[in-house]
C-alpha cells in the first residue's frame, strides 16, 4: 500500500513530491534512484559520513543530491560518465561502502521497467503513470547491491592556483595553461556583442 511505503525516510507521497519539486517532473530514473539511495543508506548505516560516486549523468545524480548530503557542488558526489545505472555510497575514512545498481535481469520480472530502460517502447506507448506504478510495485526487487572498497581516488578536488587570462582578463585555473580554455579555442560559447 502506498501510504505504508517509505523511501529515504519519507512517505512515498512525500518522496515523489520531493522529486517533482527538485527535478521538475516525476522522472522514472530519479524515482528508481531514490530506491537505490535508500538501499545503500540502509547498508552503510545512519552514522557514516559518506561520499558518493554515480556512474551516469542521467537522473541518478539528482537522487543522490536529494536524499543524501552529497552534492556535486560540495564535492562529496563524483559523477563518472560510464552510462551505468549504478551508484556507490562509501565511508570517507575507510573507503568501504555499497554499490547499488539497476539489475537488468531482475528488471525483466517487471516488463514496463525493462522495456522503458532498454528503450524498447516509446513514451507514448508506456504512459508515465503506468511506469511509475510498476516502479512502486518493484521497489528494491529490481536492484542488486554489493559491498565495495573505493580504490581509485575520487576525493574532493582542491581548487588550484588562479591566474588572470592575458587575452580576456578573466580569472581561471592555472592548470589550463598560459591562457584560459576559452581563449585556447576550447570554450563552449562564442562571445556575441551586447546590445
């Protein structure tokens, strides 16, 4: 029953409302991510100061930022773009933690979830409310987890020396070279004139 289900310490309704307010809509990936965070937190325990590693840029980072103190901005969450729907919460001191993933084999028992994730069905053919109901019914049954030790350093990156670019006059990280990346032609924008 919906009113008995709790995820990340919230009633299921509050859990969904939290996602909708933050993400802009009830994205299925963030909902699944909430179940993943809930499972990981249960395994690492309530008093562990944890960092997070997320293995996709899609939806899952939002679940981490919503339901843990780990954010991209505070450096406690690292995102590696492997496009695997998996996350790890780990103890900052011991580097031991738990990795939780959407288990594709387990998700086969929930055809709507499997077909959605594997992109075998269009959004028009699988209404959001039907998919969300399948996710609620599946809960943790679509997930697998394993204890892990983080062996690659994903600690907080310290801010390096700052320089002033001799071409544009903006402050930038000296590690980029003698001028900033934009002035090296590697920027993401082209400057337009102001009106």
